[in-house]
C-alpha cells in the first residue's frame, strides 16, 4: 500500500469514523457508551493493525487490510464497487450480517466468520462460516459451511456443509469426504456435486502429473446418501449424510499421504498463524513451490474456475494389489 500516514492524536467523531490513506497502529474500539453506535467507513488504502468494533463497518474502496479481529453490531459491508484487495487477518463477526457481493473484489478472510446472515461472492475463507443463513457464490471455504437454518451454495469449493436445508447450484466441490443436511437438498438441472478428498491436490498445486490412483469423485445425491434416524424421548429426526467415505476407506489401503492434501489444507486454514512461507517441494520446473496464503488462494480459485481440473478417479482396483 502506498502513502499511508500514521494516525496518532486524532479525535474521532462519536457518530462516524472515516479512513483513507491511513495506517492505524492500534485498535478502533469504543472508549465510552456514546461511541457504541459509531459507524466506521473505510474509503481505501488503509491498514488497521488492531481490532475493530463498529455499529456498521463499510468498506467503500479496496487495498484494505485489518489485522485484528472485527465485529460489527449491525453489518459489515463491502461495497460492490470495490475492485482492489480486502483482507481480514483474524476472525470476523456481526450480530446481524456480513455482506460482500461485488463482482470485481475477492475478499480474503484468514479465519472464521460468525454472524446471523452471511452473503458472500468471490470470497476466500480460510476458516469456517457460522450463521443462521448463509449464501455463497463463487467462493472458497477451506473449513465448513455451518448454517442453523438455511444455506445456498453456488459454484463453490467448501470443506463440508452441515445445515437443515441447502440449495446447491452449479458445480459444488467438497474437500472432505462427507456433508450433512436434514432435508433433501434442493438442486437445479445443472447442479453437479464432486468430492476432492482423493484428488492429488499437492501435484496439481505444484504443476506435476497427478498420481494415477487419485482423482475427483462425482457424487450422486441419491446413491451417495446415508440416512440416520436420531431419536430421543419425544422427537425423531432424520440426518442425511452425503458421503464417499467408503471409497476413502478403500483408498486408505493405499498411501494417500503422498497426495499432500492434508498438508495443503492445513496450511490454508492456518491463516494468520503462518509465521513463514513454506514450500511444497519442487514444481514442474524444478523450483520450490511457495506455500503461503496468496498462492493457496490463487490455486483454489483456478480449481474453482476450471483452469486447473483434477483427473476423474478410476473406481476399479485389484484386491490382490491391495493385499500386496
């Protein structure tokens, strides 16, 4: 970021704070009751090194980084006009909503999001999303999508989802073997569900040839569903698991550690805890492949966009080979 001037002795208005071309060395927290309803508007080119609390936090222009935790009493809102990076290094929360629907911005959340409503487009979330209602489109969520009421997942890669009801649209890919709902998922004619738990993500990340025993698994919401009836003294509830765990258990007889998936996903989810850049080994050109947040985010968006496409797994295997 360019030309930031450090905020030192500045008197903030009790109703609103506006930041542009600023470096804030500390936190922006209310010091008295009158400051609790204060709105924070960030107009671009700003870094805040501490935590932020505001009634409404609005980001109107990009090149923004907030290194501490963020909480908005009413709403955290990223304007649809933002076309530069927006990064949250630690957890983000709101008593109401977290919204980013811009087409030209890919906000990065390096930890969890917790709110009543979450609506994101083109976002990278290194942690999980916890909310009553969740709506994501063209997003990467390394952790899980956990909604207490309803979730809509469109053209996204998520670790897993667990929600009473879910709408699946476009191509949805899971990083973990299973996902869970109570009601039957609602789908469109073009909905496709894939599982990446046995894809050789490490080789794809390095630009190398995938392991012949690896691959993406096409899931069928009918045949890959397992129903469990949960009962207590008064109620009975059906839990639906959509899982490829049987295939994964069979593949565990093979050395899947060489796929490096666990290492890649763990590095992605570490977010702000990564104190240095690691490498995943040499790439196709023999050079080290850096393992940091920016490279991991770019890789998963290429996977999402179809610029990188895993091979489809061969569902056949030899029992004699497994015995050997």
